[in-house]
């Protein structure tokens, strides 16, 4: 049996990737609607593909639940003073997965929960100077406790890593 470079590459990629099922026995349970109902504060940073921090930001999030629909109003303030707002409409499906929509999301975001983790994937239309770019986001959110959550998102274009977003969330009383 020959061990080719392609086989070695596939082995390394497979060995390094993780699945949402890897978190099935972790606590606390990731309850998306419960965590985001009410006021949540967040802060984070953007990094380019080399890991250099390019922007910092804070987010005030207000969540409202109506049946199987969670509406998140996110108000961003960046370190350069820029302000943005994104309003997510997230629907809980009967199979335990989630779909989400926002004005700057292309198509639908799709998410699945297992244990303390949410894996959320979508394409975001990002304005840069006089143009826009459609950037794929591969989000991993991890519930720390009743009040805190971490989020790491890899951003890619045409399958090439272009940066990372790191966020910390804290539920308010």
C-alpha cells in the first residue's frame, strides 16, 4: 500500500477538523433562545489572515422571543467610531436546528446545537470602501456558564481564509 501526499493531506485535514457531535456531552447546554432573550453585551475583534488585529468593537444586543422566532437587534460600535446595526430573525426548527436571516446575510444562516456548542454557517455581504464582498463565516459559539459565551468565526472567500472574528458575550440581568 502506498501512502501518497494526497492521502497524508486528507489525513491531516480530517484529524484536525472537529464536528458539532464532539460537544454532545459538554455542559452547560447551549440554549440559544434562553441565552439571547433580553439584553446581552458583547465585545470582540477582527483579525486578518495573518492574525493581526484590524478592528475592535462592542455590541449591544436585544433579544425578543415570539414562539419559535428569536429577533436579535445588534448595535455595533467600532473602535474608529463606525456604527452598524444587524437584525437577525432566527427560527428554531422541530429537528433542533436553526435558520437565520438578516439584511446583509446572503440566503440563510444554518445552525446546529450539541452540548455547549452552536455551529453556525452563513455568507455575509461586507462593505469595504466602494465595494462589497460576500464572505463565508464558519461560527463556533461555546456556552461558558449561565452568563457568558465565546464565539470564534473563521472568515473565508473562495475557500481561502481571510480572517477571524473573536467575540465574548455576557448576558445582563
